[in-house]
């Protein structure tokens, strides 16, 4: 174990404690904080770090946040050592994470107020309870960092190792929830996001922590090299990321796929009583009117587009079992025009068997419909939202016995599609489509099926994301969702076509540039060409998280190196 850090005498901190500069004075107070003061500082620091996430993107906020984290872990050794120190750091990490997630995910509370009579009572569970659970990952990350902690620059690598490992686990454990992963501090800027094509979101997370935490040594370095060396390395690394990104993004627009004319419909239908089956006629009419709206001399209506796209859960009814609505839609589609729409669907039953509540199995799906109402290929959502679209297995029976249900008003909730099944849709006139619904687009490395299925193309030509973020209103949530989906385009080297009920709808090229978009909270029509995919495959698409894993091991070795010196 490393020697405990001293109090005002400066034991263990060397000359740094004696300095009177502002940074040293602040760091000294944070290092010596105890009890509730220390917990309050950790919560405030975590909340500050949330400002580095979209839509704010204030990277300096993460610098402040992680420097304070370093000093708090330094101070955990005061008055104790060994196992107790690790538990103290776990507590600091939990407080830091609670502040981070509370400040970054407060908007989840909006979903509980859509049907306030049923769900308002559970508002604290979403706004406070979820952050408290997610903060356990950062508690583990801080504890892991403390286990390999050392003086000097090595502890920056220790923190990067602990937090990046924790973020990877958060993205995978219990179906995963990689929302606002720390790497998004670099992943929302056009130039710095380009490194995701090499190392993915978790690689960006490792880099973000290394860069943002480095200035902490300005207050605690015992020598000029120890003070300024990590900061200089961080500046060089950040400049290198920006230079790589600037060189990777071409000055000219990406080429487009010949013969493809897209039209995305953003109806901005509220997620309230207006979106009910009794309003089916009005809703279908609204979609058809928007779809045939003239926008320019060469886009006079639906006849001038090849692919019409509607958002997730476009209908408050089962369109596949509504011949009248399907007939209206089919009659409006010209020959050669394909509709791609989100819709709830029910599993087809054997001939002669009637559909009942007991035998109905529902899916959140993407349907393709051609002229005359003919159905094409179907994709059923694989990665469902716990408590939003289904109740997790162990809790399902108990919660339903208490009269509770998931947010989506589907009897029994949705059923997940086949995880190894067809995620690549063959839509006439389009390159192979990598289909995602709603928050499936936030999972790095999950755009393609885990194993190729029979007849699947080797490489898709675009990512399609249909979503409905109207649950969360005009809050940071939908903007964060879009930023994360946009990063998938860079990781995979594929264009992104995203249609959202209330926004943000957009076409993004394979470099992450927004070609066309509709803002949040407006009704509108978006016409665009389809950018081409990049030739070949990105490093991340080929090797996934292996480069991140190598970086994680490197950080661990750097953190341990000072501990082996005599």
C-alpha cells in the first residue's frame, strides 16, 4: 500500500502542500475534507461533470469534476489505510456518481408525468432511485482506482482504469445502460468524435478521463515535471485527437447513393390522450397529409420520393390488423415507393385461432409497406427498455400483482425479438439497412447481429433509427439520445437515418456530419439524399472493444509501475 497522505503538515504530499497558489489551496482543502463535507463536494463535482455531456458539451466541466475526484481519492488515505481506504473511496465514488447521474438524467421524470394518475407516485424512483443504483458502478470504479493508486502521474492512469472499466460494465450488466458514458464528453464534438472509428465509445471514455484528470497534478506534483508533465501530455493528446479528426473529415460532402430520395416525417404527436385508438382516423390522416406535402419544385409530394419514413410506434393501433387504415396507406403509396414505419405488431396465429389477451404476443417493430399495402420485411426490437416496455422477469409477477405495469400500454408488455435473428432489412431500392428502434442506438458495437444469419449481406449500407422521444418533452434527454445515435455512424462508418416523432430527426453522414435535420418539438417534413457508407470497415467495426481493452491494460500497468520502484 502507498503511504497515507498527511494533514496540514503535508506528510506524503511533499512540497505541494506548502504552496500558496489558488489551485494548491483548493486542492488542499478538498484533500483534507471529511464526512458530509467530503460527500457534498463529491456530489457537486459529479453534477459539474454532467455539464460535459450533450447537449452542453462543456469539456472543462469534466476537467474540474475529475480533478476534484483525484484529490478526494488522495484524501481518502488520511487517517486510515488498507481495506478501510478502499471503502472510503467507494463511498466517494458513489456520491460522485449520484451527483453525475442526478444532474444528467433528471429529465427521466418527464415520462412519469405523461400518465400522472398512474405513475407520478414513482417519480422519485426515476429521478433519485435510478441515479442511486447507477452510482454503484462509479463506486466500484473509484474503489478499483484506489487499489492501484500511487503518488504522481500514475494515479491519473489508475483513475482512468477504474472509471473506464466501470463504464464498460455499466454498458453491459443487466442488459446495460450506457447513457451519458463519460466518453461522450469527446463524442459530441465533430473532430474529437472521429477517434470513435478506432476505439469506440469506451475508448473515448478512457481518453476523456486521462485528459480531463491530468491537471490535478498541478496542485500535488512534487517537481516541475510531476506538476506540468501530465498536463502537457493531456494537451498534446487532445490536440492530436482534434488533428486526427480534422484530417479524417473531408472538406467536401460525402457522395450519395444514386436514385434514393428520402422523406422523413416528424408528426410531433404528444404522448398523451391525443395518441389513442379513438383518434386513429385523425392520426393516419396527419401522416398522409405530411407525407404528400410539397416542399420544393422537385419534391411536390409523395410521388417524388422513393422511401417514406415514419417514426417508432406511429400508430395507436395494430395497423397489420386494420384493413381500412392499411388500405388508405397502401393507396397513397405510388408504385416503387416504400414506407418504413415503426408500429406495434402482434405475432401471427395459426389459421383458425382467434387472438385473445392470453395468446397475444406483442413486438415493437419496424414494418416495410409497399404500394397496395403489401408488407415486406419486419424487424422486431431486440433490446427492450426495462420498466418502459416490459417488467423484468423476477419482478414481473410481483409488480403486476400490485397493479403496476410498464409505461407502454400493451397487455403484458412487449416481447423481445430474436437476438440472433434478422436485424439487417432488405428494403427495395436501399442498401442493406441496419435497423434499430429507440434506445437500441445507444449501444456501441450492437448495430449488427451477434452472428451473421443465412443470406445476410456482409456489410450494411446505413443505420436506421426510429424512435419516439415525446415521453421526455423539451429536455436534454432527446438531445442526448440523438448525440449517442450520431456517434454510432462514426464508429461503424455508416450513415444514420433517424426519424423521431417529436425530434430530433436527421440524416447524418458516415463522418458524423448532420446533412439535414428537424429540431426538437416541431412538426415537419425532411427531404434528403442518402449519404454513402465509407469504403471498407472502420477499425472499431472490425475489432470492437479490443483496442479499448488494450488501453485499459496499459493504464493498469502505468498505474502499477510507480508501486514497483524501490
